[in-house]
């Protein structure tokens, strides 16, 4: 157990905060022991810190799961089931899978973070979500210290959401992925189709490489310009909200989303409200991408939180849409 640890290196926005207690358990048994030893401490689970930042010190226990490893659990001629430790780097797992010829997670190439966080917001990109390939999630209950396994159906996966995100109650120690040995590229996503245009039958490796090229062009590198990726979720609109918004923004992008709802683009709303590339003090919206809030040099998370609130209020005033953060603010 470590005391008074600076969390700035552990969040991609590089905001400063001290954790009174900090641990990196490498086994389920060690994690269980720690939780049982500190039953009344406030607890915060930390992965690689690419989707959160701190606005104040944390007077409690930060748990950063450190279980590693990729283990083949089952294999047949069609596919393979892999148990992956929470602390494995997500893109390392994707690269490993692609180089072994296993299909399923290649569209999620280059998403920064840990495997343990992948079910939390059901990470997604290019028409694919992690939850589509997860068969079970192994956890430890943060309140009791007891190990609990969730089947995929129990995880409550939906758009950037899950039971783990809703309850914040389970420390994920490993995730089981089922990947396929057969691969045929299905055209789903315009950007990706364009990038693969010259290739008649793209292979897994070619799809991964194309996604890496697109993401490197589009997204600011958090190591060079601290950020946490897309800051807001894309809003889901009722038919009435959609019609009202079309009066104000006739070019509004809209996609069907579940039963009679429509997903629109948070980036489009932010850009239309004039915030793209806008900067206030040491915080701003990226010039490359309207959904990305960037830190130009503050250590204070409160400055980021204040700026984000200003953007939310500006968009709400103009368009009546409440933007919901995808990033966690502690
Ligand atoms: C440049 C950039 C691009 C991005 N692109 C995408 C994208 O295309 N699609 C997408 O979905 N996301 C994207 N993200 C967001 C981010 O990569 C994901 O949310 C990722 O899963 C974060 O992993 P992490 O380990 O850093 O989690 P953290 O930021 O450390 O934690 C995120 C949340 O998960 C919880 N958590 C973390 N680990 C565990 C665990 N083991 N058990 C239980 N709870 C845990 C934390 O408490 C926190 O609430 C992007 C981020 C960046 C910076």
C-alpha cells in the first residue's frame, strides 16, 4: 500500500491530485484482501487513465488493477476464447489478436486504455463495440471483496454504457473475449471504406492498419496534447426533439438509434455553436476535432470542468440539447 501518491502521471489530461492511499494488486486474492482490510475507505478504480481526470485530491483508496496475461481458454476450428488480464494494454491485445488471425476487435485498434476498462463504457469505434465479443467479465465486489463473474447478458451493454459504469461497484480483474478465425470485411463505415478503397478484399491486418492511419490523422495524441478522446456522448433524440432541431440545423446528421430514436453528432452541435478550436486560458476544443477537449498546460482539473460546463451551456442555450460527458470527472 502506498501513501500520498500524485495522480498526474495516471490521467491523460495530466491534472494534479493526491491519492491518500494507492495500490496495484496483481492477483484477485491480493485485491480481495485489500478490500476486506479497508472496508470503510472511499474507493476509486483506475485503469490507464485515458477517460477520466481529477478536480481535487482523493481522500481514499485508489485501486489500479495490475493483473496481466492473455490466456487461451478454449479453441475450435471457428474461434478462440481468451481470458485477458485487466492491466493488459488494450491496443496490445488488439495487435496480438490481429497478428494471430483472430477477428472481432480490429475496428477498435488504437483506442487507448486498459482491457479492464473495455467493458466499463463498452468501448466502440467504426461500427463495432467491445461488448459484441465479450463472453464474461471477472470482477471483485468493491464493497464485500467477493469475486463475482458476470456473463455477457448480465453486463447490460449498450451505447457507451454497462452495468459496471452504472454501479461503479465492481473491480474488473479480467475479461473473456471470443474471437473468430474467419474474417470477411463488411462495409459499414464510410471513412473506413474510403481508406480501404483500393483494396478489393481487405485482410484483418489491412483493416487494422487503415484504422490506425485514420485515427492518427484525426485525433490529437494525448502524449503530446493532453486529452481524453471524445469528451461528450452523441445525443439520442426523440422524434419531437429531432424535428425541432432540424428547424435550427437543417444539415444535422442523424442516424436511427433503437426504437424510434435518433442519434446525432455532438461534434456537429459543438462546431455549429462555434466552439471548435476555441480556447479559454489553458483549456480548449481541439482544432482537429470538435469533440475533443484539450489541455494546453493547466494542472487544475477544475479549469477543464469549468470550460466543459461553458460548452454544455452554450450548446443548450442555442439548441436545447444537453451534452452528456463520456469522460469521468472525479
Ligand atoms: C485519444 C483518445 C481516443 C479515444 N477513442 C475512443 C474510441 O474511439 N472509443 C471509445 O469507446 N473510447 C475512446 N477513448 C476513451 C478511452 O480510450 C476508453 O474509455 C478506455 O476504455 C479507457 O481505458 P482506461 O484504462 O484508460 O480507463 P480509465 O480512464 O482509467 O477509467 C475509465 C473508467 O473505467 C473505470 N475502470 C477502469 N478500469 C477499471 C477496472 N479494471 N474495473 C472497473 N472499472 C474500471 C474507471 O473507474 C473509470 O470510471 C479515447 C480516449 C483517448 C484519449
